[in-house]
């Protein structure tokens, strides 16, 4: 088995169906599997996943609780048999050659521990899916009106790499956890996602652990996927302080920056 694709679902309605159908249209010269961890969903997505499992399209695993994002992928990864593991959001659809290009890249670049594609929004604009390492204040700027005000605007733009041309392959500090591919052996070696994060920052933490293990993290725009994305934590700062998801984000940000304080 060359590739294991892990997906975590929690009440994502029709997105799992769109995601799986796109994956099944991939043109690849290797064997792959799709493993979906359902975090105790109660909507129509669970009915689809059970049906897809019965048809052999996916392997459905159910921990019986909402484990969160990183822990859900760790749970699915326990069943993975592939040489490489693709960590994927439910709200992403791949092109017919996306999987092949990413696997081929890792096969040719053994110093790369993680690679991510160019992510496009459904309206055709490019998602800023890579980041530079940043401090806690940078996250605050990103989530507040300060990102529109000089000099904080320049600091925000540097963090989200607005100066970076998203059509060129480049080693980066961080890529989003919506779509990341890495050797399964490395994923296991660095113990997968840190399960102290319920949601948010677990992807950046995994990138940091990949670097620490001596490997590169690469943004590879030759491979493309579409992200039907709406930020769970979007909105004005004053609205966000009353949002439970925002408090998860804050808790994860504090854990992340405490863990990696002083690291370069």
C-alpha cells in the first residue's frame, strides 16, 4: 500500500461525499486507502459514511466520542497501512493528478518530511496555506482589527506570507493541516499529532516536530486542490470572545506557544 488517506468527520453534512468522490476519481499508479474517523456525528454525513464503508469505498472507524481534529487523525492512523499518510479535511476536493504529484514528490525528495499542495478557494482565489513561525501576539493580530493598521499590518503580512508567490515550490515553516502528506514512518516516529490540542494549532505543532526531526516542510503548488473553506473562528474580535470555538483556539495557542517557547 502506497498511501493512506485519513479524514476526520464531525457533522460535515455533504462534504465527506464530495471529498471521497473526488478522491475516487484520482488517476494514480499506486494503491491507496481512505480511512474516515467519525467523531460521533449525528447528521446525514454519518449515513453516507456507513454506506460508503459497506461498499468498500472507505474504512469507517468510530471512536464513539468527539476526539477533536488531531486525535481523530491519530485514531484513524492506527489502521493505516500506507507508506505515506495524507491528512485531509472533509471540505477538500482533489484534482485527478493531485495525489500522484504529491506522492511522486516525496518519492524523489527524501529530505522532505511533509508536503502540501496549493489550495484554491472555490471562487478561484489562492488560499494562504503556509505560514512563518510566529509569536502569540501575531495570532492576536491576525484575529483582530490590528491586522489592518500600520505597523501591525506589515507584521501580519509577513506571518501569512503575503510576500510569497504561491506559484513556486518552497521550503516553509508551516503548512495548514487541511492537506498535508508525509511518510507514515515519520508520522509514527514523532508520535503523530499532539493530543493536548483539541482543535487548532495541532497542524503547526506537527510541522514543528517534523522540522525538529531534521526534515523539510514544503509547499508544492504543482499539485492543486480546492478547499470549500469557512473559518470556524472567523468574525470580529469582540464577537469571537463569546464564541466557544474561539476559546478552543485561544487555549491551543497558549499551549502551542508555551510548548515551543524559545525554539527557533
